């Protein structure tokens, strides 16, 4: 930490303009204390590391989430200096006694207080949510910036996210999610946008990176317009699912789906065309969308008589026990949306492709208009997957590149 206090409560910060000799002399004459636990801290004045204060060895401060690394301290200081260079009202490591928290940076901008947290190490999701709620309790807007060391990339648009990182996401007006990263080694700020999960940990996303000094606070507070994911990215995911070979030790969800398809006499590679799409709020269910959507189609929707109304609650109740058993995981985010909203998004998608029709908006009533499409071959599955995606996504929330929609007619796929 960069701040400590004297016996009388006066704050001292090594980020201020001190000469080395001044601090060495001060260290001989005065004692320093942690603002939070009031325990004694040492002033570290090495030549290879940032000057900082640290607790005595083996002392556990109840308020410290994790020990600060040099990477974290460098990033925090660089962000502080970046904001100061913009003539902004910003303070480092301000202790907030009411909630017993100390954000890395506290900033006032346009009559709004912001708490900037630079998170480089894993943290319990519940603790992150608790800290976020603490700031909101005081009318402070929290902004979580992940360390660049946390960015796990597997391809141009393929990344991995841990559970707690979903709690650090911010959302746009159309429910698009994005994450902010900062790397003190590269001195660059990065955005991960259009977070589109296709498994419990893997996502598709767009990545942008900019030198910190080329940006202003406005760039940090407000994400740029969402760029579109190419249509072929999701089709590649569906192709992977269809080509997926059974493993010797399948997960309980994989085994459950295999048994379901076997009972229905459907090869695992030929699951319904209507399943496996990034529908609205699909991210609220951790399991791959082809799994829970296939389950709902085969075990609930196909049992609804043609042209007879049914409630969306029937569909949600069908999935509920499997969610509670953990067969299909609930991905929690800070806004704490219920997983059932993902079912609403899926039902909306099914109306767009003509499988369902909404009969009563207020009561969320639907009726089934036709049977599902089970492809007869893997080649036909790929053909229908592309056709379904292209003819139904142009008016959606622009997740996919609209240039692939040219020349596609809106006719129904033959059953």
C-alpha cells in the first residue's frame, strides 16, 4: 500500500513527492500505522520495487483481501498518475470507515463518486459482490479493472473467464457485457466486448487494446459502440458441438443429454436445429446452450399439443429441478438476474423462427405451430444451422455480422 498514518492520524503517502533521504530520516524518527487495522507497518524503500508500506511479516490484517504484488502496485500508481494528468479530483487508497473498505482509487467526476478497483488476483465472487454493494450503499459507482495478467486468450475471439470475473462486468443499454483490463507492463487499457459464452468458462468476444495515454476518463467510463461478432464464429461453435465425440468420462450433463437423445433415437450430432443458439440472456445458464435448449425442446415443448396455448411458467418449471440439482449451472452476475430470464429469451427466439407463436403477451402464453427439425445428416445440420442463423438474426441485437445476411430470404425451413 502507498498510504499509512502517523500516531495522530495524519496520512502519509509515498506517492507524494518525497526525496529518498527525507523518507529514510522519517523512518528513523516516526512510526507508521495501517489506516484500517491500526497495526504497525514498515516503510519499504527498495530500489527495484515501488516505495510502499507493508505489515510486519506473519501479521494478518483482517482488511487486506490479498497481499499486493509489484504488478498491482505499479498498475494502481500508473492509473492514479493518468487521472491526475487530466486534472481530475482523485485520491489514492482512501479508507471508508462506514463500510470498512479502501478502494484503490476514489474519483469525483461530474458530481459522481467512482471507486476504481484494480483486481489482479482471484477473489471470491461473494466478496467482490459485497464490496460492490458497499460502494453502492454510499452512492459510489464501482468500476472493476482486471489486471492484464488475468486475460486468458485461446484464439482471435476466444477467451476464458473465471466465475468472479463475471461479477466485474459492466453492461450497456442493450444488455451487452464488457470487461476492462489494464496491463502496467504494456501500459495499455483493453476492452473485452460482446461477451458470448459457449461453455462454463469459454466465451466469444471482441478485443480492443489502446495505450493508456491515448485515452481519457470518458473512454474508461463509457464503452464504445459494440462491435459485431462475425457470424461464422458461432457457426464454428455449433459445428464443434456436432462433431464432439463422447469421452470416456463424460460430465453428468453430457451423460444426461446423451441418454435423452438415445431415448429419442436421435444421434448426438443431430440435436435439433432449434437448439444451440446465443439467445437473449443465454449467459445466465452456464451449460452450453445446445444442452439446456435441447432438453427443453425434447422434454417440454414437443409435448405441448399443436396450436394449444401454454404458459412460459410450464417451461420454467420443467427446467427448475435440473437447475437446482446443478445439472445446468446458474451463471451469476452482479445484477443477480434469475436464470429463468434465459428461458424467456429462448422462447422469444423460437417465435422468431416460427416454431412458437405468442398468443398473450401479458400472461406470457405461447402455442406450438410445428414440429422440430432433426437433420438427417451432419451436412444437412450445417446447412440448416447457417440458414436459421442468417434468416432470423438481422433484426436482433446485432450480435453477428450483418453482411452475411445479404440475399437470405425469410422463408421457413421445411420440416
